[in-house]
């Protein structure tokens, strides 16, 4: 049986409502999926409340964002089976929600000055489920108004939000230090997996954390991981006894290169290993 351990919904920046994901997974032939929305416990709470839907096991997870200040890049950590009333976890999610929304509103007001038909109210409609203004939601509104090239991550996106050259309305939140975020994930009792190391060129940090025993696993199979990084991650997992995982990082249409649920999967045994780690750490029951 196969499981996809990395998916997003409208609880963060995905395009598909969370209640539709299990049906999609069932028709794909998956036995289980993790719904791991960004810096929020909304999707994990849904999975705890609906442990099995349409014959598919729903694995509670959250993808936490941190920052490696030494190497100056973002880091994503997948935390499986967290306790949702863990105070550090709640505080992390609230901080990131507040910071993202402050940046999002600044962007929205600048776009309102550029385009009279563009309004804050329209953007807030796209954030109804997550409570957070994401760039993908802003792009959705621009597309509906005929103010973009029609692609979420096309030329208009890069003009507005690109890094090089810097987008004209780009405002990025301050992220918390990666080791602080790692401590938060462990405090929640969850099993902690380093996500898609190729995306932010994170292999030096992965090597460091693996050698320290600071992480429980590495997301080896991901659409954006390079073959070289995958091979090294497999070796690191073998050397340090870490769990090699796989996840599609499904966002629906809100992705530069879309991939359907089930593109990257692991066997049930991988889920069992993550459950055991969380159980020993005191996670997995939604309470603390």
C-alpha cells in the first residue's frame, strides 16, 4: 500500500479544499495521505477529527517554516502527529500568521493603488479558510480581474513577487531561526522530517542536523529534489538511522509545475516508523 506524506489544501496555500483531498487520494489508489499545511494546525486538526475518510487514512501534519541565518535561506520541516495544544506550536503558528498577514496587507494596499478594481475585500475572500493572505490568493484575484497573464507563477508573478530582480510589491515575513522551529516541532511530540532539501539548497544543513541526530527523517523523494541530493539523502538515512520519506507537495493549481497527488509515495512501513517516533516522544493524540 502507498502513502503520500506531503500535501496542501486551502488551509494554507493549496487550491483544493481539505475535504476533497481524501476522495482524490482514494481514486488515485492511495492508502494514506498526510495533509501538511504551512504553519497552521488547521489541517492536522481536520485529520485528527477525520482519521479515515473515503477509505483513506489521514495523517495529521504541519509544515513549519524556519530560517537558516548562517546560510541565509528558508527551511521547511514536516512535523507528523503533533499535539495541537502544544503552547510553542500554537505560538509559532500565530506568529507566522500575523507576520504573513502584515506583509500581505502591505502588498494588497500597494496593488490597490496600482489597480482601482483590485480590493482588499476580494483578497480576503481567498483567505477565508486559512485566515492568511498568500501570494497565490493575490494572484488568483488578479487573474479573475484580467490583470495577470493567467498563470499563478507566470510573468506577472515574477514582476510582482520575484527575487531577482526583486518584485515591485514583494514583502517577506521574518522567519524564526531553524533550530528554534526544530525545538518547537519536537516539543509538540511530532516526528520531524527535513522537507525537500534541494528547494532551498539545504544539503549542508541536512548533513549537520543528521549528524547531530536532530531530525528523524529526510524527504528523499520529492518532485524538486535533484538526483544527486536524493542519493546523498538516502545514504544519510542509512548512516544515521533516519526515516526516508516521500511527498508530492501537492498544491493543486497553485504550483509552478503541478504534480498530482500520489506522484511521490512511500509504503505503509514508513508511516509506522513515524507513528512510533511520535508515540515515544508523546505525540499523536492531539492533546498535551
